[in-house]
C-alpha cells in the first residue's frame, strides 16, 4: 500500500526546494524574468496570497474559539477553589512564559544579522507610545463592530471573553447560541485546514524569495531563532514548573518526570495537547491525584494552558521585528504579553493553529506576516517541544492543585520505591 505524504512532509519539501531555488536565483544576474516575473510575480502571488489567507482567518477564529472556550467554563463556578486556583496558575504561568520569551529575544536578538526590510510589502506604523493605563483602557471596545473591522485583537478578545462568560452564567438558556458558536468554530477550523493545504506552496515561495534576496544569511538566524525558543522552553520547565512544583508540593519531581515520559512520547509524535489528555489522566491517577481534580484541570489545561506556544509567539514576534528592522517599544511588548496570554484561552490543542495565533499576535502590534514563511521552516520541530511544555504545565498544575486540596496520595506518588524526601 502506498504511504500517504503528510502535510508536514510537504511543507519541509517546499522549504528545501525554496531554499535551493532561492540560492540558485541569488546567483543569477538581474533580469526582467528573475525580478519581475518570478520574484515580483509568481513568488509574490503564492507567498502573499498564503499569508493574507492566514490573516483572513485570525479575527473569526479568535472570536469564535474564545467564546466557545470561555462559555464552557461553567464548571469553574461549581468547583469553586479548584477552578480559581487552576485559572490563576494557567494564566499567570502563560504571562511569565511570554515575559521570558521577550526577555530572551531582546537580549539574544535572534533576528539580528538578517535584513529583510526591503522585502516589506508596505510601511509599518508602530504608533505612538501609550501608558499602561491607556493600554488597559484600550482593551475595552467602545464599538465592537469597529474593533472587528479594524482587527483590534485585544478588544476582540475582551468582547469574546465577555460574551462567553455571559453565556456560561446564563446556563442552559444559552445552549442554542453555544451550539451555533461550536459549529462556527468547527467551520473555522476546517477553513484553516483548507488554507494549510496551500502551505507547501506558500512556504516555497516565501523561502525562495527570502534566499534569492539575502542568500545564506537566513540560515544562521533561523538556527538562532530555534535555539532561543528551545532555551526559553528549557528555562520555563526547569525554573517555573520545577520551582512551583517544589515550592507548593515539597516533593521530589523525579517520580513525576519518570511517568511523564509516556505523555511526552504522545506530544512529540502528535503535537496535540488534546491527544495527550487520556495519557495525562492515566499517569496522574498512578501518581495519586484524585479524580475530582484531574478530571477538571487536565481538560481545561488542554484548552487554555499554552505556555510553550506563548514562548514561541514571544520569540517569533521579536525575531520578525528584528529581521525587518522594527524596534518594538514597551507598550508593544505589553500588548504582546496581554494578547498572547488572553488568546491562550481559545487556542485549540491541535497542530497547525499555532501559526494562526502567531498571526494574531503579529497583527496586534502591526508586524509583517511575511516573516511567518521563514519561521515555518522549523515550525514542526518547535511544535513538538512547545506542545510537550504545554502538557507538562497541565500536569504540574494538577499535582499542585491536588496537593492544596488534599486530593493527593503521596504514598502512591512514590509507589515505585523512591524514598520520600524529608521536608
């Protein structure tokens, strides 16, 4: 039986061919065919058409997914303390993750060394500097329709969350509307999957255009981008997750890490938080976490906890700003933190949506979407690691919350013979 070529494989092939063809064009002298027909014509249609298609889906997908996510959190009200602790953990660690990413991106500057400013499709208006008070007040839309028309992501996120919370508070009366939004979300996801079918061609055109202009310089910065993202993920896992686990449970982390390898195998192979839910439930039961806690925190985490994705988005935003020679001010940094943190509530736990959410973050600070084509070259590698970090956060949160609620059997946690550390 003939083996089907996956979309990821096609994208990697497009990347490789774009790299080869781009370097070939770089070595060719300037001509009408090269500059106008190929680079300014074919590449522009395929590359810009693909990124514009992604941008087209940002507003509808963010709105309907956030409404669905926030409207289904009625259990938070019922479970009281568990729900509150879980929400605080997930949103605060996501904010910390994006701050780590922005710090690393600002210090290590992965995009420095590649100048793509001449390839921008138009002028980029960063806008006037705003105070923190103005940024916070700017989240509230005076006219939601205008926010949709202008693509003001923070205002759209606020309105979507308010709509979802109101639906959740109404309860069963909102079920018909909730069903409409769930169907709309499915439609948006299908539209994204259709657009992603063109990804191999879009990536080919964007990468070929990049290398035909800047040559081999793009390889080094792409490796630097990948290294900074992985460094950010490592810091978050060791310092944030490891520190919080030790601080709030007072237990050794080794028994958890040993069990978590089974979940990591799934996240590495599928790049899907949703696919790991059954395995997470199983290992947490073996580690002594009660059903009351794990049955709430794990499904919610697969929906709203996206620390690894937030790190990727933060580094990617600065990387793209740097390669296009754009300086981000503090208010743009704050906007990225708020946008990525709030948007994590609606990020679907499936492969491919991370690029749409990155588009939303870039749109919020008016950065060129063309840079996504370069990032997609290593997206699969990043996706494997960031999804694993996302799911690890779900599991660590569950253990911490279970311990605080006395829903944690420490004897089961050390059941395989590890000795409990004295605290």
